[in-house]
């Protein structure tokens, strides 16, 4: 059997399989942070991306909330909305804790009362939300409020997120090095050996080196997963199964291990650690989302949820060295002076439109000279108070 002929036939398929393994689908309300060769990170929103192509690349899952846990019950969207959209309470399905018979996770999904399910960004996110909901159901109103406040504090703990990322970099050091060697041997050395006649004699040795390298990467990936996610037995089994069934994925195991590394943290916290360049814009979006998600028509527990969330978000903003008021004023100075304006995304509309098609909030009248961003936000509140219909619901 001619090993050169076999490898020449298989090599194109190996490259195609590797590229397919690097494709990542990001769904609505889910986010992805991917590292680049320079070491910085890029934010990915809904779409299909080639992520984790290089051996040491990080791919980090994050998400905007599709499930909101309040002191009274569970609010959830069965069809996730865009993460930039305001969260109107009547766009959610609500189940009181007294009526919550079961909430559990099944891979990426959280199943509520056995009938409804919500797709999360990752299995870890699904496990965490199902566990937290079950914990809240056992507490009284006061206990739930304190637990929700504590959960927000944990998810926006900037120091803990930085420590988790640093631990990940330390644990992944040797795995990155060995997977890079495997990548070089397969993508660069192997094709050269197949076409350069003197190297053909050493193909058997090269294949043996690649095989040994693969087994070391497989073992080390298992050890790193154990150190980082000790309680995630199912995730460890899936990782090993993936590496066994698709051996070319051993050229970039780091991207498989980093997806859950910041899963316990809010997407703003992940941005502050990984992509500080986009953090201000994400923070502004969140501040506006909180503002416009409270219209005065929602139940008290829903308003309380956003109040607690705002406390934690503003605290994170200050710890990251930013002033929430400055973020809003900076955008306000850029806003146009012409037609009606969406106070969330800044899109300008011509006459005849009352609500923003993307954000669902009432548009503001054209800005008069001397009006600042604060007056525009209060102006939105006055307009919203005169509206009795549900604004911009997609569901």
C-alpha cells in the first residue's frame, strides 16, 4: 500500500474538514468574542464565522438574556430577540414560581415545565440558569431579591473575570504550543513532504510524529478541561468524543476549551476583560436597554429586576473607569438634528414613523437647538406615557 498516494488523496479532505470545524453559528441574542493573531479580540454578533482557525485562538461564548429571573417568577423568550432591543415585559412568557413544576437543562436548552424551551448560548449557560431558577423557587420574596442582587454582583465581578481569563491563559500554555506544532506538521510539513521527493522516504516517520503529537494533545486537552471545568463531566466527554471522531480538530483544541471560560460572567464583564475597545458601546447599549425596558406599565417584580441590574451595571462601568453619564452624552452630541430619532440606536426616521423597527421604542421628535441627551431621554418618557398600546412587539 502506497502511503504517499493515500495521504495525497486524504489531504484536501483534511483541510476541508478542519475549515468546517472552525465554522461557528452565532444566534440572535448570543455573542462571541474571538481572538486574532495580535492577541486582541473581536466581538461577533448573529451570523456565521470562521472562528478559532489558528491553533491558539480563543472563542468565548456570551449572551444577552433570554431568561429573566425575578422575585415572582420566570420571564423567557421562546424566540430570542436581538440583543440591542429593549426588553418589554409583554414580549415574554411569564411563569410564577408557584406554577413552576420543573425547570431543567438539556444541552443548549432550558426546558420549563416540560413544554417550553429556550435555547441558550452554551451548555454551561443553560445549566447555570436552570440551577439558579430552581434555587430561587425554594426561597421567599426577600431571599430571592438578595440572591438576585448577589448573582448580578458575581456576574459583573471584573476582578474575578480577569482572574478566570488569566488562569485560562496559564492552563492553556502548553496545549497551545503542542497544538501549534501539530498544525505546522499537518498544514505545512506534510504537503511539502508529499511533493518533495527526498522527503517521501521519511513519510512514515512524519506520520508517526503526527500520531504521537495528536495523542499528547488529546491527553493534555482532557487534563486542561479537568482543571478548568472539574464538575462538567458531560462537557469533558463531548470534548474527547469530538477529538476522537474528528482528529483534525486537535489542531485547535484551545477554541473548544475557551468557549465556557467566562460563562459565569455577564457579557459586559467579558467585553471589559477581552475587548475593552468595544466595551463603551456595549455599556451604552445596556444602559439604554435598562432605561427603555421600564415603561411604568410592567409588574413590580419586573421593575425591581431592572433596578437591581442597573445597580450592578453602573458599578461595573465605574470599576472599568467609565462614567455612565459621559457615555450617554458622548452619543448625544453625535445625534442628528433632522427627523425623528430612535433614542436607543440613534437611527433617524422620516415623518410618518412612530416607533423604531429595530428597538421597539417610541421615536423622539426632531431635536431643537440647545436640547441635550438628557432632555431627549426625558422626552421619550413623556411620549411613552401617552401611549397605551404595546410598542414594537415582534411576537
